[in-house]
C-alpha cells in the first residue's frame, strides 16, 4: 500500500490527482489531503442546480466536478479529505460501510460517537460530519470522503444553497443535511494538524508495509495535464450536466420577466424571454441566447450588448443576470 503525501491545496489539482492515481497505479493507495475553498459536485449532477452561483461568483470559489457520483460537498482548509483506492471484490465493488469503517473506528477512538447513517454519511448526534462517494474503474474502487474538522460552515451553507426549483432534469440531486465540525465534539481540544497526524498514523497502522509516496516530476506533469485539459474546463465542470430545463420569473426594475430555457451539453437549445414591459426586447434577447453557452460570461455579454432591462446601469449585475441562473 502507498500512502501518498499531497500538500497541494489546489482543488483542480487534487481532483485530477485522484483520477491519475486510480488509472495509473497498481498498488492500493491511501491519501489524506485538503483543498482551498471550493465546491465539488458529483459526476452526474446538474452543477448550476446545486450551487448558489451569485455567491460562488462573488467569492471566486472554484466549482469542480469529480469522477465519482453522489452529491455536492464543500472543501476548505478546515476540511480533511481521505481517499482510498483499493482492489475490490467484483461481486461487491461498492461498499460504503466497509470503506468508511476505519475512519469511523478512528473517530470512535477519539471519543467522537460517529456512525454511518443514510446512504453515505458519517454523522454525530444526527449531524453530518462527512460525505462519501465512490467510483469503480475496472476491478478497483476509489472511495473518498470529507471530514469537516473546523470548516467555515457559513461559507459552506451559502455556497451550496441549492436552486433546484428553477431546474428540471434527471440529474442526481444532493440530499441536504445539517452539518457540524468535528472539533466541536472533541473532549480535549487539538489543532487540525494534530488531528490529521493522528488520522494518518491510525490508517498506516493497519499496514506495516505501507510506503510513503511523494509525487515525482513525471506524476506532476501528468496530473497538471489532466487538470488543465479536464478539471479546469467549463465543458467538464458545467457542460457535462445532464439535459435540463430552466424556468425563472422575477421583477427587475419594475418589469415582470419570465425566462424558460432547454439546455443540452451546456448550450441553450430552446429559449423564451417573456418581458411584460417590452416584448420586442425579450424576443431579441431570446434569439441571441439560442445556441449560447449557459454560463455567466456568455449571457452577460449578450445582456450588455443590448443593455437589456438597463443592465449596463445596474450596480449589481446579478439583478438581471440572476434571471438566467
């Protein structure tokens, strides 16, 4: 077994590193890692429906689609992620309870009464401290999970505040749960660094032949390439979302405006903008939006081009831009 040391806080690099390790290493792997503030969505989710886009945009929080399924989670330096890559029984490749058992035992040893609850959560007194997901590749399974130690829960709750009512699709939806930090359950207060070291030592204790592995130059080049070509792209993080329909209705500058769109592979295929104040302006914008990418940059350029609903004079661009997300 290899225990991979990964000091990176770059969420794009870290998610790419998991895929690289899964596809290129034969030995079983354990990796503990952290990322800067970021939203990580499941492979089969509609990204826009899972996040609070105006908040994420304002705070420049990266949004990354991971390789595994499941729901959306929030990462920041106060959250510790664990990754296990193992050869698995072909009859039972996906087994959340088995793969989280070492982590639960560790937490219990730390006098934290964590339990496996729901589909893939670890909870303490009903509060979620860990979300988990898995991905199968040939005869191997990648299992990864979060451990909220001292995360910014206010930022977490704001960033993943769902806007599901505006979207209709067959995408996997996150199950929202009340969350808590592990640090609040510790009888004896310790730092995140000490907690992380205890976790590492505990996981390594099960395999006396475990080897510490640091990414070499070849690894880093390959991971950066995967990061650049896949994990930093709009096509993967947003455009990969399943086909969806979007509906929104709100008042802007005293005008009642309704937007309906169909989106496929991230591009608008059908759109109607119904503007009770100026039907012709709504029709012009509808024609412009058809075929455009459903992302803030593309929509913003069109709104600015015709100064739709006084867009160019607004102090908060999301007053109008928010209509479309």
